[in-house]
């Protein structure tokens, strides 16, 4: 277990202090902005190269760089159920439409789940029919079928 | 408040009994399969035409047809936190990556939220790099900025 | 994510120590007292001008001023469910009369919600029929209709 | 204690079945639409006249009419925390801005609370600066000061 | 909001260190022992005179004296539900007999509540029929009737 | 364990249907109105005489009369935490002032508790200084000291 | 969503009534006893052949047989946290030793999880060093590595 | 009660800092890697020899070495319910299949439990039918039968 | 899993209706009163002989008699945390003095637990020093030591 | 209220550091080992003599000695529900067999409770029928009957 509980505070504070964007952090490690943010928030195990690149970009010390390469124990960095309205809206969507999605997916794929491990997220800014700004969040996970035995 | 608490049981049972797919239900009302399922699960207010089309397709009685046109009180049709693994994986994603998404979105849009009301969901089956089946869930909501006053 | 967790303690302490009223803080940024308090409690993203005006009025250091311009992660500054009687009375009103308000609003507006983002609050002191002091809280939010898709 | 647990189901069902609006129910008892709905949802003690008028309008039997005149035990007619987005938005407002309102009110009134008993609610449809529909909810309660002893 | 979270620790510690009784603290401010304890535990807004008298008696510094005159945010100084047997017994009484009291009070007063704001508590030591010591707790609150509107 | 779960519904319904007051029920068994209500709500073990008197007054059948003489399993007849404002106000008083009462009582009695078993409650209507109606609730319990061993 | 909520009661009751063992049920479908029990408890999607074999063995009607072939919504058939001591002991093991297992597995496999979908369980009776009966539970799941993107 | 609350942080940090594997820690005390990790995480009472060996290997001071030989108070080192996906998958397995395992075990052993005290865990890396890596977790506990008396 | 959820209601009702004491039920099966009550409440697996004796004594039908011989799924027959004062007092004892007992036991026995499976309870009425009635509850369980592996 | 929150840490640490047993602490104050441990864990109000004896034995400073003589606010020194298996087994016993004990006790004593205040606990090591070590925990409390009024 990573013992550096406040790892993400150190890393995200450095990113904020340097005025870097997630695009820029992402470019430094050759991954997407969402994944770069996941690493900095402590939700991933960086490769040696990724950790070194983050350390160079964000002036992290050796202990922080090493901690980034350990397998993290994943815990939320927020109260739960979510009190922040941005996060709550997603919670509401799953709370209400989760079984609807399950039903539609099972019609397509049979009994199973969308993996949250072999999984990626992408975020885009798109325009709506009336020219309004819209957020598009794309979740993409491998379909796993239940094993029989 | 709709007083027909078990509305979705009546409607979904009829869909199951008739062996219809959500594609077919969707075609009957000219909406997407996810939205058609949302109406049948009680998460939407059907127009008169939609309710009539559903009633014809699913042999619903007049009271059920009328109830579909009332504004629903939205409650989950499942235990919560979710015990079903399909639904839980989405919960896990929000629990862990919610603040990551928030951070990336705020960089793009400024302080605000993705609406869960002026909002749609789409589901697709796609292929991964190794030919594996993957589920792609696309969330699309209007960006709302906090008002100053 | 703002990493300055105790931002509101710094800002509100300064306001208390200087013996300023919310009216006076509001005047400094050209907004209403409630909104001025929301900014100081960390529930808003100040513009550069607002943050500068608050920093001047309250003698905030540069880091605090900058933090005020970041998008906040919204968390309660109180135990929840509310133990303070002032806050609890509002909780009680929503707990009991929420569905009543929903029913009356749906009759007026159709299926949808009052936005809590494109939203403002105003507080007034008024007199009752027997000359008693009464508090009047006015909530005002854009009506959002559910999207069909 | 009222033993008629499903009183509001009987009364609201009758109102729905007859296609009456809350305006019309309110007119029958000479109260506001919100208060009329509160009585029908079981959140008030009707006078003999009010109960008689409701019974006439809604074809209620004698036992239901009598139950309306008993002091109710107030319980929510919904899951809690609220899962319905309309109700949740109010919950969110109190969760986050409760202490802000408290602070502003205490500056105006001193230590005390807005009563939720000597209290009324009004709902209005108003237009916003860009012509959009907005809901305005006005809470009005007697200010109660803490007693010293 | 009072920012001095540990106010009651400072004040009660001083009272303990000086070996004062609540009777003596009460005498210094001309209030009852229960109310004097409520002020010291942070459950009241002291007048200037009360705060000055407490500061003299308990050697409080100027900041603590000033904090006593601010409207407090009321939070419990104990775990909840109560683990202490003394407090739990009251909890048990309300849990079980709350509706009984409500029923008896409504027969006397009609639909309403006993205010917890315009409210006082008194504690007495009395003798029982067999000469045993008994505690008598007297709760006294203004009766508030529900408003019609 | 009493297996008649809905005992209090049967008994209280009969009391309501006959239009009896708690004063009248109390007179029939020679106890106080609060205690009479406690028995009818299932919070006491009636003597043979009390059960017989209640059966005569309320036209209870033999099984109900017998059940009243069994030791009850005490469970709340309401949601908990209390949603009814009358009951909540007592909850609030214990939540906030419990440790204050404990402190004052310990000064009087030493380490121990007020029994909730060798215990009685009385309710009175009194007038306040400005002629207002006030409820007075008197709790009276034997003081129990912790045993040393 | 399967609408037959009590499916497992029907199926397990039939198995009990016929005095069949899980070994015998398993033999009828050519799967292991644990998997056979999972199907009967509603935690799997039976193939047409499996459902037919179960229907023959347990005298199930056509609707039950068809329901067995639908993708189930997985919910616990027990209170949670577990009150049954058999189930609780497993809960205790995960509660306490979960992070220990995680640490050891990450040393072996790198950052990832043991799948609970591509997963099987086996149960054996073995003898301990002192001849005592011991239960051996073998969990076997595919290792899934977190995806980078 | 061990008063060294952060014992596991000291010990595991030393293991991480020295770059030791659980295999190596296990070898030093002649136990399995899982048990070695359990001791270091504070879930066991080390013998004098084990504590001495750990102290030598990990450069622990005398107080830490002594604390390892005291009987621990077992508490989780993680949030609960588990938010980490690795730990959650086990939780899900027990949540859903706990009663299935119970049923199958009772058929084999009669009414009782698998002990979580006279109990061991083993972890293995195995290959699946398609050559994929799989984790195998073997739980092994003494069967305890309920006593009659 | 026993599917007869209300088994204890049937059995205990019969015991009450026949006016039998637990002593008498115990005599019929040659066990202690507490164990006899445990069987009737569904917390044990009766032998064929015990079930037959209970069926004769209590006039149980064949299905109930058979259900008594199945391994039960143990769930509480009461709300939890306990609202009944009798049960709560035990809860309070464990809540507060659990770690004290643990400490004293570990001094006597080393690291381990008192089994709740190989376990019995006895209840006695004894006299105190002042002649008062006292309840004596004797818990007796096998000491289980943690296994090393 | 005692303001020395970590009192038990100071006292128990001293006991551990000096290598004393609870037998030895008990001997110093002339009470039982369990009661001595209760005082040291902060679950009792020491007499002046007891506090002085503890201070001498454990080298406590004057403030700690004085704090031991104040009436404690009783709070658990452990997470709750209990995660430690030793404590959990007692929790399980009350959860499941609480109503059984209640039933048996009511047959013996009538409606009332076993006091947890006029109450003592004793722990013994005894031998079982097969020579195994068993823990015997004896709870002994005054029987309190419900008062009629």
C-alpha cells in the first residue's frame, strides 16, 4: 500500500502553482488529459518513464516520483455521496438510469458488464442544435461476460 | 404525483411478454432505444402521441396510457448503493474519477455543470484494438454556468 | 481542484476581524450580500476583479486571492443532516413539502426542474399581519425541461 | 395519530381522476394552491369547513373527510435523501448555502430561526432577462429569537 | 459563522480549572445554571454584559469574549446517536414516546409544536415515594400553531 | 415476544372511532393520560384489570385484551430520525443540550443517569409572561448511580 | 430487467421440496454445484438447455423456465451487512485482510484486480493437521490490468 | 489495547523503503507471505522471535518491536464499504454469493461456520484455459458446529 | 436456505396460544430454556427428535416440523440498532466495555476470541446485597486462538 | 464534561509501559480487574482514593489524577459496528439472541430491564467437557421494572 496519503495534493498543487493545463501535463507523458489527471490524482500506477516525466515537469522530489510508480489504493478525494453539483449530476444519472442502461446493453451483449478496469474516458466540448455549449463524456470499456463453471 | 407506483412493472412486463426489443419500442415512438426504455421505466413524461403509440404496441389499458403522460416522481428501481455489478461499475467510475472529470471540464468550460436534464445518453457496441467487444456510453449534456447575482 | 481547503475560514475570519457586514462586502464587488457571502464561503468562482476587490477589502494574500478565482469543489461547511436549528428548518421544509412544490410546479411548467445553477437567492426582512418580524427567502431559478432524444 | 396511512393517495388520486388543478382545489377552500396541496398530501389539519369542501369537490367518503380534520403525523411521501431531481435541487441548495443564509439572516435579525410552522410558501412563474421561464419560490416565516432564562 | 470551533473547550476548561459550579457561573450572569452552561457550551449568543461577566469570572481573553457574542452555529459536542448512557436515556424516551406526547399535546393544543427556540429547561432534585433521589427535567416551550395561507 | 405487531393500530383506531379523549381512557384505568396512551400505543404491560377496563371501554376482542397483558417488544411507531416537526423539536433538544443537562445533573447527583424505566412523564398547558400558551413537559426518573465492583 | 422478483424462492423451494442436493441439480445441467446454486438463486443467465434441464428436474412452469434465461438484476437475498454468522465471517476477512491481499497480489501481478465476472468458486471439505474438518473455498478470477489511454 | 495506532504505517513504510518483497519478509520469519503481511499490517500477535526477526530485517526500534507482540485491536486500514476496486470485487462476491456458499456448505457440513480465526489464506498465480493470468485465492478455515445446550 | 421466513411467528404464536413457558418447552426436548427459545426463534437446526417433540408439544404441521431441521439463515427479529430498552442495555455494554473485556481476556488467554458458535448462554435470577432482584447472564464460549500459517 | 479526551491513552500507555497486569492494577485500588480496566479506559468516576492509588501506581500527573475523579462522558474507544472479531462476537450474540434473552427474562421477572448502571461484569477461564479452554463472561445487573403512573 502506498503510504503517501496526500500524494495527489502534492502533485496537483505543483500543477496549479506552475499554471499548467491538463493538456500540457498529458503532452509530457504522451497520454490523454483525463488519464494524466487520473495519474496526478493518484488513480493509476505510473511507468518509470511517466513518473520521470511528471517529476521533471512538476519539480517533484524523488520520494513522490517513486510513489507514483507504486500500485495505488483507490479512495475518493471528495465527500460521498457527492455534494459537489458537477459530480452529483453523474451520480443522479446512474441512480436513475442505471437499470435502463443495463437493459439496453443486455439486449446488445448478453449477461455481463462494461469493465471499469479495461476502460477509458474521453471529454469533448460540442455544440448543440441551438448553438449551446455541451459536454460530451464518452465511456469505453471492454465487455466482460459472466463465466460458467 | 403519479400514483401508479408499479407503472414500470406493467409496461416492461408487457414488453417482455411480447418479446419486443427496445429497438422496436423505440421505432414505434420515433425516439432512441435508451429514451424509449426511460419512458417505459417511468423516467419521462410521454407526449399524448408517444403514450398512444406505446399503448398500441404494448396493449396498455387507458389508465396506464394516461399515467405515462403525467410528470413522474423519479425513484430508483433498484437497491442503492447498487448491488448489481453492471450498475456498480458506473458508480465506481463516478466515485473515483468524478473530481478528475470535474477538473478537466472546468479547464475547458469554467465553473459549472453538465446538465442531467437537458441531457441524452447513447449506447454503442464497438471493437477494441484486439478485436474485443467494447461498450461505448456517450453522455451529452448542456453546459450550465453558475449565475452571478 | 482547489487545494486550499480552509479558504473560507481565512476569508470569513478576516471579514469578522474587520467587523465588516455582508452588505459592505457586497458593495465592494457590486453583487448582492448573499452572493458575496457565497464567494467568501467558497461557493463560487470569483472573477479577477472580484478577487482583487475582496483581497483589498479583507487584506488577503496573493495565494488566497488566486484561489478565489479557481473553480471550487463544493462541500458543506457544516454537519449533515443539519444540526443547527436555522438550517434544519429549511431541511424540514424540503423533506415534507418537496413533492407538494413539485406537483404545483409541474402543473405550471410541465416535467422539469428549477435549476440550482442558473439560480439566485434573496433575503428580506418583512412585517407580518401582527407586526411581527418575518424572514422572506426568495429562490429564483431557470426552469429546465427534460430533453427528449 | 391518524391511522389512515394512505390518506394522501386517496385524496390525490381523486384529484387526478377528476382532472382538477390545484388552482381549482384551492378555490374550493379559499386558500392558496400550495396550501391546498399540502392538505391533500396530509401536511395539515383541515378545519371542518375545509374538509367538507374537499369532500364535496373530490367525492371523499365520511371517514376520509373526518381524517382530514385530525392532526397529522408528518412523514415524507418520497425516498430520502431525495432521488427526484426536482426535489434534490432544493436539497442541494440547503446543503451548500444553508450556512450562508444563516450568516446573512443573523446579521439582519440576530440569533434565531425562521419558523417552519408559522410559515408559508408561494410559487410563481416569472421571466428572466433573456425571456426564459423561471420558477420563483418564496418562503416566508416568522422570525423566532432564542429565549434567555 | 463563528470560526472558534473549540470555544466550548476553552470556556468549560476554565470553569473546571477554577473549580466553579454552574450555580456560580449562573450567578455571575443572572441566569439559570442550565442557561449558563448552554452559553459556555456554545449554544447561545451572549449579550455584551454576559460575555463581559463570563470573561471576568473565567479569565477569558478578548477574542473568546467577543466570540461569545456572535450567533453560534449549533453542532453537537458528542457522538450521535448518543453513546453516553445519560444522554441515551433521553433519546430512548423520544424514540419511543414521541408520538404518545404528540397525541396528548394535540388533544390539548391542536395541530402544532412546542417551540425549541422560545424554550427553557430546568433541572431539579426531588424525592420519590420511597425516599429515593429522582431527577426532574422540566421542558417549557411556546406552543406554535401551523399557519394557514 | 408479542406477535400482534399492529396492536396499537387496533387500539388507537378504536379510541378514535369512539371519539374518546386520552383523559377519558385514563379515567377508565385510573392512570394518567400519558400512561394510558403509552399502554394503547404498546409501550407497557397492562395488568389484568387495566386490560379488562380497556377492553370494555374500547370494545376490544379477547385476543387483543390478552396481548395487552404481555411484555411488549418496544419499537417506534414512526420513522427515525423523526420527520414530524413536533417530535423533531425534542430530538433537537437532546442532540444539542444533552451534554449540558448531563453536566448540570452530575454536579447535583454525581456519576449516574436518570432512569428511563422507573420514570414518568407529565404534560401541562401553562401561560407565558405575555399570555401565550406554552407546553410544559415534566420528565421524572429515579437517579441511578454507577455500581463499583 | 427480470420482473420475477421471487424467482429464487420458487426454484429453491422446489429443490427443497423434492429433497434434491446441489450435487444432483449440478449433475442435471453439467455444471458445478456452486454454479448450479447460483443459477437457482438468480445469479446467472441460464442457457436454453440449462433452463430446460432445471425445469424438468424441478417441475418449473414455462414462465419460470423463460425467466431463468433472462439476464438477472443481481441483488442480495439477505440483509446487509450480513447478520448470518456464516456469511459474516467472509465479510470480516475482506474487511480486515482486503488490503493485505491487494498488496500481495500487486507484488505478483502489478496494478489491477481479480475479475468477479470471469470468475469461479469451488468448495471442498478437507482435513486439518489434527484431523479436524475444514472448509476450503477457492476463488479463481482472471487478472485484469488497468488500461492506459 | 495496543496504543500504537500507526504501527502498520511504520512497518510497511520500512518494508517499502528497503525495497523488500513480502516473500523476503516471509522468509525472515518462516511464515507465508500473506501471514507476514498480516503481521506487518497489524493483524496478528507476533511471537518474540517473529518480532525480533522483523525488527532486524526492517530496522524497527524497540517500542515497535514490543508493540508487535501485543494482541492487536483489529480495525480496517481502508474506507468501508471498500472504494478500491480490488477489494470491492471480493465484497461483491460475498454480497451476492454468500448465501449460495452457505447453502452448499451446509449440505456438506451441517449447521455451522467456517472459522475466520483458525483460518489461513493463500494466493497463487495460475493460467486459464486461454493462457490468461488468473488469481487464485484459497481460504481455509476450521468448520465449527453450533453447540447445543 | 430455509424459505419459511415467518417460521418463528408460527412457532412462538403456538407457544403463546398454549400458554406454555420456556421451561416447559425446554423440558420437552431435554435442553435449556434459552436453547429451546433459540430453536423456536429460528436460531438453530433442530435434530429430528427435537423437531418431532416440538411438533407434538406445539401442534406444528409437517412442513413447519421439517423446516425446523434445516440449517437456518440467521437474521434479527427486531429493528437494529435495538430500540427495545432491554436489548439496548446489552448493546450499550458491548459498545462501551467491549475493548475492556478484550484487554482483560487477552491478558488471560492471549490473542483470540470467545467463540459465538461453540457457545452457550444461561440466565438466572439472583439476589443482590440489599435483597434486590438481579438478572445474571452467563456467556460461555470456547476460546479460539488465531492460527499462524 | 471531562475535557481530557485522550485520558485513557495516557493511563493505559502507562500501564503497558510499566508491564503491569490488570490484576495488579485492581489490587492497588481494591476492585476487580474488569472494573480497574473500566476506570483506566475512562468508563467510571474514580473516588479520591482510587485516583490517588492509580496515580501512585502509574506515575500519573496531578491533572490526570484529577480528571479521573470527574464524571466521564462515555464514548467508544473503537470503531462501531465493531470491526475487531473479539468484540464483534458479542455484538452478534446480542443482534441475534437479544429477543430470546428478553423473552426468557420476562417470563422470570415481568416487564423490565437488566440495569446497565447498577451492573457488574466478571470474566473467568474455565474448562469445557473436552478439556478445552473456555471464556465465561458473567453479566449481573439489577432488575428494573417499568413504573406505572
